[in-house]
C-alpha cells in the first residue's frame, strides 16, 4: 500500500528491526488489509497481531502500545519504533438540548484547519455525521460549508478518527453497547471527491474488528459525481444518498453547479447502475432541501414525483427511490429561507399521493449549528488549495466542479 513507508531489512524472526524508519506509520490510516500487510511485510509479524491491535484501537480506544497488554514486550517496542496511533484533537465539544452532540476537531500538525462531526441520537439509533474534506469545492449555493471554500482532503485517519472520538466519548462497544449504529458521510465535503480515503475509512466502520456496522447503516451522500458513483459500485456496498434538490436541470444547475457537468439524466442513470450492480442494494435516498420560493412549489413536487416514478419503473420497484425532504437550515449571510411548514406538508403530500416514499428530515441540534449544511469548521488557505483541487479534477477528466 502506497501509504506505508517502506522499511528495509525486515527480519523474519520477529526481532526488533535495526534503524528507525523515516516516518512512523499512523495505524489509524490502515484498514484490516493494510494493517495485516504492515504487520507481515514491515514488522515481520503474524497477521493475527494486526487483528489484536485493531481491537485495541477501535473497541477499547487504546492508542498507547504499552496499554496493549496481550502483545509481548518485544512487539510493543517494535510498534513504538515504527508506528503510532494519532487521533484527531478535540478543540471543543458541545452537547445540544436534544441530545445531539457536536465536536470541532483540529486537523493536521499545525492545528489551523478544523472540521465538525455530529452525533444525532434518536429512539432506535445513534447516527454520526462524518466529514470527508476540510471545506468543499462544489460550491452548492445553499450550503454553509461551500462559503468556507476548499482546503484539502482528509486522510483515512482523520475520517475514521472522527468515529473514534465520538465512539469513545459515547462509551460505544461494538456488538455490545451500541451507541453508534449508523454513520452518514454527510458532514463537510464531497466524499466521492476523496474516494480512496473515504472507502478505506468506511471499510473500518463496517469491519467487525472496527465498528461493526452493517453496510446498509453506512451511507455516503454525494452531490452527484457520476464516474465516482460507478467506481463506488465496484468497491463498496454502502447505502447511497444523492443530493438532488431539483428534478430539472435548469434549477438544479443553479443550486448544485456540479449539475452542469453531470445533469439529472446522467445522474439517474448512474443511480440505476448502482442499484443494479448488487442485489444487496434496494434503494437510493434522494435528498431535497426545501427553500422558500426556490424549489418548494407544487410544480417542483410534481416534477420530482415524475422523476421518482420513472426511476421506480426502470428499477421495477416503487421503493427504489426514496425522498428525504430537508427543510433548509439557515446560516449567516445566506439569501435562502426555510419553506413554511404548510408548504413542506403540501410538497410531501404531492409526492405521497404519487406513491413516492417521502420523509421529512426534522432538524436536530440547530441550537448548536449542527444541522445539515451548517457545518463550517475552520478552513484556512482556501483559495490556492481550491485552484489545486480544480486542477486535480481536470486531470481526472472531471472538469471544474465549482465552475
Ligand atoms: N457533499 C455531500 C454531503 C453534503 S451534506 C452531498 O452533497 O451530498 C448533506 C446534505 O445536506 C446534502 O444533501 C446537502 O445538499 C444538504 N444541505 C446542505 N446545506 C444545507 C442547508 N443549509 N440546509 C439543509 N440542507 C442542506
């Protein structure tokens, strides 16, 4: 794996290695396969040792090798020399009146950038909303993260580290004390624009030696990066949510500029391919943020209903597309407003009458600015980074996402 610093002169006897590596490997950057390779190829140890260490980290929240008491002393010394477990730094954490909890975590050695992670408990589950980037480059008009610009992708360690911080705080013990039952990649950033790190982190979330979540309970939300939806389809079985916000191209291109590159028809075709590729996947959630006078009129609901019916027919299942209505969450400086309650109900009714499964996602944690689209963190040095990100996107043939 490219992330592992090659360490020469591995002994096969399990003896401590001579000479320190240039850089210690952060074990939080590795999923099970990567950790097994690190133990076998770099440390010259048996792979089951990797499993023991994974449990120490993700089940018992131990990051100090000396605390990993079922490892022999020589192995602990070897680990100390070649590896480390670096978790995100909590800048502050804030409980909300309704049980929602938000963490501001600093990212990187300089501590200048920070991202937000939110825990949302309800009767039957505990959902963690995880960030994938510092800021976001997609520039969706109604999203607070967009106003922050883009700085960089988070590493695997920084993504799974958010789960680690929350799970430890909650006293979560996988398969025993289940405080954390779902993860949604719906925090700051576009997860499919940070593909490898997000997929690796989601693999740790779903691993029994990690957080033991069923694939269905890990949801990736995308603004619609079509080629990456296809790539995800071959690499992961997680649930997919798609930020639609308008069923017609003209309006959607205004709200989600990425639509100019991947219009609605192409997006829906990618969604169909995602479902068809695996029998384990039965539906896709379409998120639709309701903004007063912008996309909340009866004609918008009817055109969304038509799109969902078409999708249902194509998939031969009325339940293939589910709609999640999100009343707009305001933030300082936005020109948008939340739709009135009556308008939200009327919008939902048009969809329900057309037999489209439609839920309204009720805002939680808004007293601590923890609702969808309100996550801001702290994004430094964003202009240069944004240009660099757009250059990388062009290289991948994806054009300027934020154009
Ligand atoms: N980049 C990913 C994850 C974003 S956040 C994506 O686009 O899907 C999760 C959801 O919140 C998205 O559907 C996003 O469009 C929506 N959202 C963003 N800002 C919002 C706001 N101010 N109010 C309500 N929903 C918002």
